[in-house]
């Protein structure tokens, strides 16, 4: 039975062309039809010239030329319709191919996202964010502690601009206002004299 099936064409169905192959065939068919269109347009012009040439002298030849012209115009009209159908089919196939690729890409992205989230849950994310916040707070405290001057400015009051610094007593030692060799800072005045 299988031998008879192959003999009479009932074997395997031919493999369907890929979308790219189908699009290419449709384009080739369009090119052939466009060339045929151009040929028919030339023929129509030739028959029109022939009909004008034979106009009143040879009415029979003029009528034959007009009949051929009409036949060519009908063929041209059919080709126009066929071209429209092929163009529509090609565009639909191109859109379907694009949609298939987009859907495939979206599916791949969804699988990748699912894989990325497989080892995560909201509780783990909350715990991680709490740890990050805690570590940032610790880092800020360390930064504040490091940037604070050691032994300077803790016991010195700022004097408003334009006012004289009065003599004061800081840390049990006399301090004199700033002058040629005097300063109201926490250094002993003798130290400044030695430095100055």
C-alpha cells in the first residue's frame, strides 16, 4: 500500500517553507508581475499608436488594434489586483514573522527574569535592605567620629565677626586675646610665643 501511495502522490507532505523563504518567493513573484505590467503598458501604447495610425484609412486594422489594447488593459487590471493581493500577503507574513520574533524574545526575557527571581523572596530582600541601612548608619557614625577635630574647638566659643575676643580662662590657664604674639585659643600663651 505504501508503494502505491508514493506512486500516486500520497506520501509525505512537503515541508512548509520558512517565513523568510515564503517572503522571498512573494518578492520574486512581485518582480515578475511588475515586469509583465511594464510590458503590457508598452503594448497598450503600441496598439493605441497603431489604432491612430490606421484611424480613417484602415478601419479594420484600427478596430483590431483597439480590441488588443482592451485585452491588454484587462490583463493589466488583473495583474494590478494580483499584485495588491501578493503585497498584502507579503506584508502580513512579514508582520507575523516580526510578531513571532517579538513573542520569542519576550518569552526568553520572562524565563530569564523567573530564573533571576528564583532564589529571591520578599523577606530576603527586606532583610537585605535592613542590613544595608544598618551598615550605612554605622558608616555615617564612623565618618562623623573621624571628621570631628580632636581637642580643638570643644571648649572654644565662637566670637561674632567684628567683636574683640575678651581675656578668658580656659582649662585653668590664662589666655590672652589674639594680638602680635597672643591668641585666645586653648594653647598656652608661652607656646605661641615660642612658635611665633
